C-alpha cells in the first residue's frame, strides 16, 4: 500500500476511535445544540454538502431551521440562515462570535498568523483594522485617490473600445481593472496591462486560492489528517501565496530604498505603502514588522480583487439576461449625465437605478456566499440553542438573499424592488448582508462601493451590449463555481457597440 494511503487509513482509524471515545460524553453535554440532519457514523453530514455547499445548506435549513448544526466529520458547524438569526449572531452576540475559524488550506506558516482576515479577535487584528480604517478607507483618503480610479476605468473603456464588435471576456477585463484600482490606490503602481497575459496569470492565482480555500477539505473535518494534507490543498495554496509574497517583497524593498532617499530629499508619495513602510522603520511600539506588512498587502489584494470584479461580472450577466433592466440603467445614465462627460464617483448618489442593480446583484449573487467562517470565542446561545466554545459558525448570506419568506419572487432579477425600499447592504439590514455585519464587517466596502458602481456605470454609459451571434438572453450561462467567492463557472463574453457617449468622447 502507498505510504499516503497508510497514513490516511491510520488517521481515519484514529479519528474513529476518537469519535467513539468522545461521542457518548458529548451527547448529553451538547443536547441543546441546534437541530440538524442526522449524522452518518464518522462522516456526519459531509456528503450533504455537495458541489454547492451554499445551496445544500440553504436546502437543509428549510427542514432544520434558521439556526442549524451539522456534524461534518468530527467537527460541529452551526449555520445561520435567516435575517433574525443573522442579527442575533452578528449584532447581539457579535463580541462572542467575532473570532475566525481558519480553514486548514490557508494555515500557511507565516501567513495566517499575521493576517487581518484570519486572525482571531485579538490585539493584532484590532491594530490592523485601525490602520486600514484611518490610512486607507476614510472618505478623505478615497476622495483624494478618485482620479486614479477614474484613470483605471478609462483604461477599461479604452480596452473594450479597441475590441468593439468582438466578444470580450468581461470578467477578465473587470478583474484586471479591480486589481489595478487596488494597486494604484494603495501602492501607486499598475500591476497589469489589460491586454497582457499577466492579468490572466494573476486572475488564475487569486481564483485558485479562493477555490482551494473554499473547497470542503478532509483536514478541516478530521483534524488528525492535517499532518498529511490529503487533498494537497495547503501545499497548493502555499505555492500560490509564495508568488504573491515574492511580488510584494520586491515592492517593499524598492519602497524602503526610496523612502530612505526621499527622507534625504524630503520627497514622499504618501500612498498606503509609504505609510506602512514608515510604520515599519519607526522605533516605537506601533512598529509593524515586515511579515505583517507583506501579509496585509496580500490580504488586500486577495480580498479586494475578485470580489469587486465578480460583482461587476454577475451584474453584467443579469443585465444581459434582462435587457429591459439594462435599458433602464442606460436611460438613467443618459438622462442624469448625458453624453458630454464620463461617469464620476460623485454621480453615484444620483443614479438610484444603477444602485438598485448593484444591490439586486449582491442579493442574488453575494460574492462571499457564506461570509468568512466565524468562531465562538466562548459558550454562547443562538436562537435558544447552545453553541459551544470553539464551534465554527457560518452565516449563509446566499440563503437569506434567496429566501421566499424574505423576498417576493426571490429568484427573479428585479432591481425595482430596491427603488421603493430603504434596505441597504452596509450591515444594518440583515436581509441583505453581502459584506457581513458587526466587528468583522468588510472594511473594504467603501472602496468596493465606488469601484463597482464606477466600473458598471462606465461600461453601460459607453457601450450597448449584445450577446455573441445566435445567443438569446436566456442562454447566458449563470452556473456558479463555489469557493470562498462565488464566481461564474464559464467566462461571460459579450459584444460591445459604442454608444453616442463613446462616439462623442472619441472625437
Ligand atoms: C463587492 C466587493 C466585496 C464584497 C462583497 C466583500 C465581502 C466581504 C465579506 C462577506 C467579508 C467577511 C465578513 C465576515 O466574516 O463576516 C469580507 C471581509 C474582508 N474584506 Fe471584503 N468584500 C468586498 C471587497 C473588499 C475590498 C475592495 C477590500 C479591500 C481592498 C476588502 C477587504 C476585506 C478584508 C481585509 C476583510 C477581512 C476583515 C476581517 O476579518 O476583519 N473587501 N469582505
């Protein structure tokens, strides 16, 4: 027998013994656990997850309720699937549930211990959140960098115009633009050229990490298997992260050199990387070490790039499937802004239909469908049930967005539903929580809000969009690919025809 197979059998046997030894004792202790499907011996409800765990969990919640528990292998997971239960978890019990359960695939030494995303609710996490809140995402900061974002979106429009009449891969173009928005806002550099293979390479790295970290992993369900990483997920994520670390290492090196020279010449760029490097070279107790800086850059890069571009891609897919909504959004842009100038971030407030399109997209296709895994820091009660300390807690934002008790005609794309309603996605309305809520609310939301509306508004202002020859709106393939983020399984391709605005601005 192969050595790996030996290890697997050994670990499974040990797991079985562990389970038998602990089940009886735990049963009485956990009898107030939330209800859930009856677990199979050893594997629990693992086989119920399938290829689309967000959908399977939504289906199970219909039977077992909005606070449900599942034994997945040897590990108990609690899943929250209604607005009231999400309010209880992310608002009332937020302090107890703000810790993170770190998937084994991302337990890459040197990475997760320094990560803002994966650290528990501790002092380092608080410091890092405070740094990005005050140095990155204030309105003043974002206003100061808006011309950079406009440039990146102009490049996107220019790229599509060069390919007018041909089918364009919207996801890849939106991804390269999101990446450049992040890197130019934070580090004053463009990482990729929209036309180059490099954009595709980065997209492959980011989507591979998202897919591998989101994929059900035996090591998470049978902790004894961690040593052998049976699916090889941690090994592959380590390799992918290594490429990003190499890139950011070089960036930090050249900036450190620059900062030393600039100090002499009194010249500085004042972007986020400059500020991080200053926090690195100072001698007091707010000093940031190099690993923490690198990890923060990697975190921003991963958390911000494909979430924003997936939102644009899903919105375009829905608009292509629903031409009347596309026409309404374009009419609003034509009326509100006209054809003499391009959309600006300051226009977003005056474009209610465009905002409704984005909300409806985030309701139907939340880019992070199960949010990121939370963990109970202490024994806590949810929905009247006991959630023991250390339990993994998932909030199924996808299930809430598709719930017929919450939304009328939930499967239809109807942006109009938001025109007459105050429901918003900023974390206060628990029927729409694509960015989460509470302490772990996505800190990048203010940047994502601007980037997504600006990209989408510009694509709709500059072009009429058609499907490739022979395709009908109902042919647009919206099959999902599940990972930490929910992507379209097949690339979305559409043909751009310049509108009057694009023709006028060309002259
Ligand atoms: C449409 C775009 C985006 C969506 C839908 C989104 C959604 C989310 C969600 C659901 C979480 C986890 C919340 C939880 O665990 O309860 C999260 C966390 C996070 N997001 Fe975003 N995000 C987006 C864009 C961004 C951007 C642009 C950035 C930064 C450049 C960013 C940075 C982060 C970080 C650092 C965290 C971890 C926060 C923590 O654990 O304390 N996100 N995001």
